[in-house]
C-alpha cells in the first residue's frame, strides 16, 4: 500500500494535509508545525519516503488503544525518520495530541487568523486506515511539502 501525505497548510502550531491511499483520498492529517531546528514533540517530520511497520511492543499507549478499540493490536510506526523516534499514525484532534506523530481525521476545522487547526471524526478515519494498512503486505508513506 502506498500512502502519500500532501501538506497544504502550515501555521504557527500545526500543519494540515491530506492522505492518499494508493492514489485515492483517504483522510485529512494534522501534524506539528515546521521548524528549521527540531524541538522534541513540537516539530513535524521532514518530507521523504518512509517504510511503515507495526511496532509490536506492548506500551501504555498500546494497552489504552486495545481497551478502547477491539480491532486494534499494535501501532503503525514510520521507520528511519531522521532525528525522530516512535512516529506513529494515530487518533487525535489538535497539535497537543501529536508529539511529532501523524494524526488522521475525516474532517478539519481551520482558523487561519489564530492558527487554530483541528481534526474531527478521528476515530472512524483511523479505524478505516488501520484496517487497510493491516491488510496490506507492506506500507510506505511519501510525505510531500507541496505548498508549505
């Protein structure tokens, strides 16, 4: 499965994008903002091509997701992201939920005047994407800085 993340709006605290799965719109994304110098938990990952694999380690976050979502087993994690660790694709609504990860949702709320970007309907988007990634032999994501 080939995922492509196209970023289209970057503000002071967050970045919005769209995620395509095999060339078809899948969902919206929200990440931390762009920074020249990385700050842990406050910087989006660099554009590039990354392999995505399940991180089969039982963590507190994994246990939390398993209790809430019976279909969930382990988190999908981007591999070999320069200067980053544990970059997951997961549920969340705003930049406080990202910690450098990719959040997914079915709709967005964006206010360019106060840089307040949010995702909504994150759970259904995550479940749909998670099941597609679980069914795939391999997953790769290309992250493109198209506009921002």
